């Protein structure tokens, strides 16, 4: 395996970042993840646009043009011989003596790209059975719309899920409303058959897969309400599922051990997964 680090492709085991990198010191950086189909990147533009937004919000310099970055992503995929899998990009504010304010002007951002294989069949097997979700308090900050590498609350939530035999943790605000998953956006088909997902303005990540699925919902003529749902509403829902670049559309068949619907992946989630995969594979570049 090889990784791209600041202009060079290095053997994965020797790909290193300086001890004074601000990503390491302060989690002062952002990231993106693309899924790879047949060696090509899915939802390329959506993730690239969100990357630029994250960098702008944090006033981190744009390290290189979109085109140049696209070439690095594709080259990293190629050099790792990934056909189906994931490509990861991280940009930090760079390396400078540890001090909280931004480093001197002209400090170059650090750029890292890695890629790994993940067979589609693995996610498909989970999607066929459905997965378990737990709920967990959302203890994050007020800018969850920025895709930063400061993921400690998400790590703790995902670990709690793992320790309870679940695949994902849905984080819950002080009002008892679900915000999002630790690394996914959360959805239900409510008691009335209406699709529900939290408003993207309400301190969550604007998922690229979420946006793609919203377009599919409109195409299918299904009803969608972008409004937060409570844990109780989720437990009474006909269906529950979550979306992300790595998991696509994943049906959840229990929440905190409570069976959702008949305990099997629901027809809407199953159909949206198939539609998403079709479209993502077709449009990958
Ligand atoms: N929410 C959070 C907190 C995430 O980390 C992710 C995945 N990075 C998502 C939602 C899903 O976003 P996307 O569909 O763009 O992968």
C-alpha cells in the first residue's frame, strides 16, 4: 500500500506527519471520504465542494486546485489497486511550533491521501440483514457542519455501540431529538409513512449521501420532511436507516434493542439503497 503525503507517494508503513502538525496537536484539520466503484470516485463534486466549505469556514488555505487534488485522489486509488473501497483525504493547517493562534502566513497545509479496498459484498450482507443502532448523548460542539478531524465524541459514541453489539450510535440532543449517527446521517420512515431526517441547518453534517438520497426521494415521488425526530418516534417508526459515503443506505432493524417495524430491513430503505448504488456507480469519475 502507498499513501500520498505532502507531494510524495510513500510506502504506507513509512508515511508520516511531523510531531508538530496542527492536526496532531489541535485536531486543526478537515477530511473527506469518497467511496470507490470500479476504481472511480462516487459523488466527486459533492465531497470536493464540502471540503472547500470546511476549509473556508476554518480559514485553512486551499492546498491545491480541485483538478490537482482530483488527480492525487485517483492516483492514490490506482497505486493501491482499489476497485471497490474508500479513499480518505485529510488537510490540516500545517506544521508549526505548538501555539494556539494560527501559524505564520505562508505555512503550508498538510495533505494526506490514503485508499483501501472494501468489497461491496460486505456492506450488502449487513444491509440484507439490517443492523442494530443504540442511542447516545450528543456532546459535540456547535459547528458539526464542518467536517473536522476532531472526532472524539464520535469515537466514544461508536465505541459504546460496538460494546453493545450495535453497528452505529445515534446521537441525541438535550431535547431528546436525534441529531445524526457517529459517522452517518439518521433517517426514519415515520408512523404515517413519511420519510424524516433532521434539518441540515440544525448542527449536523450536511451529508453528501443524504443529499443524493434526498434527490432520489424526490424522483420517486416519496414524501420527505426535514425535521428532527425523537428517540421515541424512531422506536415507533416503520423503518429506520442511516446514510454515509462508506455505508450508502443502511437499514437499522433495532434501536436500543427495540425492534423497528417487523425487525427486517424495510422496503423503502432497501429500494433507496439500490437506487443510490445504481446512480453512484453510473456517475463515479
Ligand atoms: N454525519 C457524520 C458525523 C459523519 O461523520 C458522516 C460521514 N463522514 C456523515 C454524517 C455522512 O456524510 P456523507 O454522506 O457525506 O459521508
